[in-house]
C-alpha cells in the first residue's frame, strides 16, 4: 500500500507545477489518511506518527 502511494506521487506530481489532476490530489490525500491509520496500528500506541501533506494545500496541519 505504501509503495503504491509513493508511486502515485512520483507519477502524478510535478515539483514545479503540482498535481496533474485535482482528482488525483484528493485521492492521494485520502490514501494518506488510510496509510496513517495502518502505520499507527502496526507500530502501536507507543509510537507517535504524524501526517504532513505538504503536497496538498489543505494538508499542512499534522494529523
């Protein structure tokens, strides 16, 4: 799941122009939320994991 998410970013995000599609940007953010839950579950409550979606304008605040 993590590899697919990273590949999505690599294939659809340009460091100068941003996302090629708003739809893909929204999907990327949704997938990140699912990954956050999975990573937190795998690592357990003793680990602190924050999500910073710098590549999505409304994702600047950590979750």
